[in-house]
C-alpha cells in the first residue's frame, strides 16, 4: 500500500518503552536476542536506545527520528 499514490506515509516510528518481556526468566531462555529491538536490524532500520526517565533525551531521540523519517 505504501507505494500507491496518496497512501504513502514516508515511514513509521516504532516506540518500545519499559519492555520487560521475560524479566522473570534467564536471558538465554526468555528471548532470542539481547534487545527486543534487534529485529529491526534485519531491515536495516535505525535504532535509538534512550533512558525513558530522561525527558530531554527522549525528546532529542524523537526529533532525530522524525528528521530521519
């Protein structure tokens, strides 16, 4: 759909916040990679890891992502 006239969005921004999947299991059994965002490496997407407790850093990361998009 993204290649159809009037349907392009110019890209999307995916946000992962406070991801605690498998935080009660050992890392080698709970996930297949170190970070949940490692899947984005398969499509060569940029990944920004930011401390969500720092609003300035989050704002900066969103500005960088929006400009890249």
